[in-house]
C-alpha cells in the first residue's frame, strides 16, 4: 500500500486469541517515507512562495513595483496548491484518518471539499491580477484584500487538517483513555 498513513488491524499488545481474552483490533498508522518526503518538499515550496508574496502585498506601492513578480508568484502559488491538494487526496490523507477515527468523517469531508473552493480562489486571483491595472491604487487594494482573505482561509484550512490528523493519531494511540 502506498498510502502515507495506511491503517492496518493489529491485535492489542499482549492479547492473543489463545489467551482467552477478547481480542480487540486496534488501528495502527504506518508512515510512508516517500509520501512524507513529497509532502515535506511541497510544504517547503509553499512556505517559500508565501515568504516571497506576502512582503510584496504589504503596501500598494510595493505591489505596484513588483507587479510582474506578483503575476508570476500568484500563478506559481496556484500551480503549487494544485499539487498540494492532489498530494493530500491521492495518498489517502483523509481516508486513512477517517478509517482510524470514523467519528472524524464529517470534518474530513468538509476539509476535502474546501480544496476545490480554495483552488478556485487562488485561480481567480491569478486570473484577476492579469486584468487589473497596476497603476490604479484601487485595483491594487482590491487584489491585496482578496489575497489576504485567501491567505487567512488557507491557513485556517491547513490548521484544521493538522488538527484532524492529530485527532486521528490521538484516537489510534489511545490518548485520553
């Protein structure tokens, strides 16, 4: 199985069917090193993109002076997020969390659905910058507001994904038992 977080059923430690104790399957997460490497590389590239873009949106004059870099940066962010979302979905990032902790299913489905919304937003931003006049302050302000709103939404989404995975690990490890 090539999933990064692949569920498997194991008998609880110290219990076997021959000991007369009821065997209880527990979920166990395994980690696929190749997946983790891809996610790590993807996250590094995303951080680098954010680090380049955020300062250029700090002030309208800065955005105006870096307009060609903003055009290229938003297109690159759009493409990187397409990869990012695909990686999360293709490797069972959500399915495995739900297999381990089925009560998290609604959260996982909500987060998965957000991928298309977030991607549409970044695609629209990458398209919008091509239509705007960088000499018009109101156009720069419009783009800046939409970029900041997108950044906030994306960060909230990523934090929620992390919480989902951590919650599934907590369930798998028996935290709070």
